C-alpha cells in the first residue's frame, strides 16, 4: 500500500474515478483541492485538505501526509476556469508551488497530467515524446510551462513523469468546457452545426481507460529512461462524424460506425508497450455511455459571466462624487435661505461641509467639495457686491486657502488611515486564514492519527492481545477467574461498566458475580433475564445482543458463556461510547466470550463445589473451613472493587441449629450463605449487599426474634486480614476433592 496525494477538484469526474480506482487497488488516497465549492468528501478518499495550490499550507500538508506519490491533475483539473485572463498565471504558480513542496518533502513519484492539446500548433505527422510542442492558446502554453517546471525538479529522490493524455470523454460537468465531446453535444442540443474551422481528426479516450493508464504509470516499478509519456488511443475520428453520431443517438436512430474508415493518429507513443496498456472501451461504446449521461446533465449552458472589475471600480468612484454633489445642494440651499443671518459671521457652513465630506468620503471627494464650496461662496458674495470687489478681496483667497488646506489634508489623512486599517485588516485576515489552515491541517492530522491509532489498537485488541490476556486467566486460581474476567472485558471493550452474572436455567435468574463499577451494581444484583426480552432472545440463540436503538436501562452489549449448549453466565457491557457501538465491538465481545467459556465454567464449578461441600448435619450451614474458603473469595473480590458483601453474626442458636437453619433459609436469599466458625458461632454471608442494604435482612431476623449484628471489616484481601478476630479454620484455597 502506498500513500497517494491527488491534487484535483472533486467537481471533475476524472479525479473521482481516479480516487475510486486507487481505493479499489488498496492504496491510501489523500486529496488536496483548491476548489472553493464545498463538496462532501467521497468515501474513497481517506482524508482531504481544502487549500489553494499556491498557499503556504501545501508544505504543511506534504509534511503531514508524507505521501509516497503525488498526482497533479493539471490539464484535467476541473477547478480551473480557463476563460478568465489571470488563470494561466495562477495555474503556473500552483504547479511551481506543489512541485517545490513535493521535492522538498522527497516524494518518490510525481505525476503531472498534461494534454496532447499542446501540439495544436504542430502540423507535422509522427509526433512523439521528443517532438517540440507548439501551443496555440494561453491554456496550452500554461500546461506546457507546467511540464517544464516539473521536469526541472526531477532528481534522484523524486521521479517525475509527465503524462500527455488525449481528449478524455466521459466527463459530464458544467466545467468540462475543454472536452470536445461536451462542446459537440452542446451544439447538438442547440440544433447548431460545428464551425468548419474546428473540424479535425480528434484522438479520444474514455474516462476509465485514461484512469487505467495513469494508474499503470503510478505503479510501474521499472525505471524509465524517458520522463514524458504519450497515452495515444488506437483510433481517431473526425469531429463532424461525432456530431452526426450524437444527432442519431438523440433521435433514437441507429448511428453509423465511427471507426470504419481507419484514420490514423498523427501521435506516436513509446509508452504503450512499456506500460502494457490497452483500451477496454471502443469509441462507439464510450460515446454511447457518455451521451446517455449528458442527456441527464442539468444546466448545460454553463455559468453566468462574472461582473467586470473595471465597471465595479468606476461605480465605486462615481457614487461618492454623486453623494458629494447632493450634499452640496442641500448646504447651498441652506446657505441661500439663511443669508444675512448673524450666525454666518461665527460658523462657516462650507468649511463644515468640506470637512465632513473629507472625513466620510476621502481626498478626491473633498477636492470636489472644496471647489463646490468656493463656487457657492462666490455666488453669495456676488449677490451682495460687485464682481470686482469680490475677486479683489484678499480675505476670499485666504478663506480658499484655509478650506482647501483643511479639507484636503483631512481627506488625505482619512485615506491614509483607511488604507492602513485596510492593510492591517488584510494582514489580519491573512494571518487568520493561516491559523485556520493550520487548525484544519491539525484537525485532519488528529483524525488521521486517531484512525491509525485505532488500527493499532484494533491490532492489539485482536486475537493476539485477547488470547494473551485470556491465557493468563487459565493460570489464575479458580476463585479469581470471574473477577479478572470482568476486568478483561472492561479493558478489551473500553468500558467502565461491565458485569458478569451467573445464570440459573431453572429459575432464569441472573445473580451478580463481579462488576467493575458501582453504577452497575445499582442496576440490580439479581434479576430474571426474561425481563430483558431482546437480551434473553439473543442469548438463548447464542447470539450477541447490541443495543442498536440506544434504549435506556438496557445494556449496550450482552453476551453469554455456555457449557454443553446451556447458558451458564451472562456478560453485560452497560456503557459504551456511541461511536463504538458497532459490528466490530460486537464481534470482539463474541470472541472474548467464546474464549472465556472454559475459564468461566471452571470458576463456577469451583464456587458450586465450595458451596456444596461439607455441611453441618441436618442443616444448610457450611462447616468452618468451607465457609472460610467462600468468605475468602468475597474478601478478595471486594478488595478488587468488583463486588460487595456483608457478614452478619447470629447471637446464640448453637443449641438448636437445625430449627435455626430452617428459619434462616426462609429469611435469606438463595444467593446468601450460612456457615459457622471454628467455635461454632453462626454467620450469614449476604452477597452483593452493603451494610445499608443488609438492614432489610436484619429487620426480618429481628421479627423472628433472631438477634444478628454486622461484623466490622478491616482492609485486606484475605479472611485473616478482614476479620482478624474470627477463626474459620484454615482457608484452604486448593481444589475440592472430586472437583474437575
């Protein structure tokens, strides 16, 4: 598997088909797209990055991905609108930046997709890889310049291949204006005829065949002497015949064959035999598929033209001048209406008007405001005095100097300040864009890291790890198996709330044997499994239950362990991250449960052997040694934080044990144990019950006039450490006689 970084737009069918082919071949596909239109990442793409090809973020992307190969789609990149005048410059800058970043990152292979269109100006036949191209338009010149840039970076660390493809048809999109088939199909739908000047022999190759050729170049292991490869189709056809073919298809008629004349291509290819490349689609087959797709394509007329930038600039300057004139009209009307008023000797309305225009609109409108103010001022003066007196008054010129200096100076300062703020805003926007780019790259890197980490975790949590963990359970003492089993399931399933229940087939009751959290114990320490109908149904069929609907008060997963085909223990995972409730986790739990069956059976048999070992004659009370072994199991389980229990001491009753045993059997649960110590003192072991929960049992005993008290526990994991004042005899932890 190799990492391939595809530089191309999602809008192009070629890029999508290429990504799908790479994914099909088990390659890891990354995409760098400069397309501003938000398009959902295809499933074939492992991770994508949305940055301009000429941005500094490309280097960060290269460093993050560390691709083995880079494919620059170039002539087939659908994001370039070649009708715009600045597009060739942007294209060349993009090629140079991507190629430089790839070389700096020591990418092993760099594929540049060019076009045979660059030979549009060549008139000779037999055009091979070494023929000097003569491009005829700006697009072809930019593509050829891209070839030269890529070949100039060829070095030992980076193998550069320039792939010149013919016209690739099968691309149906609103930006596929460079495809001759799109142009001919559009002409057919408009009911027009092709321009005779555009008629020529056209080499065509179907989309899938072009993708296959690029893939063969990518994966070719042999070292090539030539870095330029021509991908030439076997047949060529006149554009006029393609139009006739499309017209017949549109009318539903049977079109005439296209390749019956045997026209020969003027292009030569030394790469066909080297690559072992052959076309899978004939020209007729490919054109039929293409035209069927084209008929369903909405909006074939393309996009609307962009507004003229010069018109925008004129409009942007014309509007402030109109606003200046409109404001002057209002000021002049006010000045004429209030001429002769006393406040004019104190307040200069023209100066205020000029300053406001300068502050709000800038230097150029302020000059116009000054000129209009001078004319308005002279108009008022000429109404009251002769022209000679007005034009020879030096105070008028001082006023002109004053208003011009103040207004223009303020306007220039305003423009300078606005420009400075604008530059700071642009710089701030640029820095924000860079920060966003770094954040986006980091987020994608985190996603990639999580995926690889998950793969590694999955590998560790696969059969090797689980078997390693479960094999250690076989070496444990029987009394520890169930406790460690709960921990194993919690670790493998990555859940804090796991419980293991022993199942009684006769009563269909589950009793809690071990749990990894208090939250699990609060959900019930014994219950009838049939209450959880879906869980019961799945487990009786030896299947894994998964809470697909995320119902409350239901486990996220449940599995069973079986002995002789009968359900013996139930494993429940009560909590799980929603993202991990999937088939993988279900299969993982199934594997864990299957591998735990032997150890679980061994542990449950040990518990039963201890419980059913020696009892006092005529009672259900365990002898001291057996009761001590059972109590030792629960001491260690509580020390591990996997269960709870309470030990009650019965006051008196040693003389009439048979009658007392019968009463205690009725007052306690089937999961509780009765036993005696070495001195004959009677005890009750309340399993899965803390001191608060034991109060119910104490009240029932007191109602029968049986006095019981809670035996205080010390910290420890053995009976001797937890109950140092009580002697139960030697707590033999070995296997009972007859235990298998």
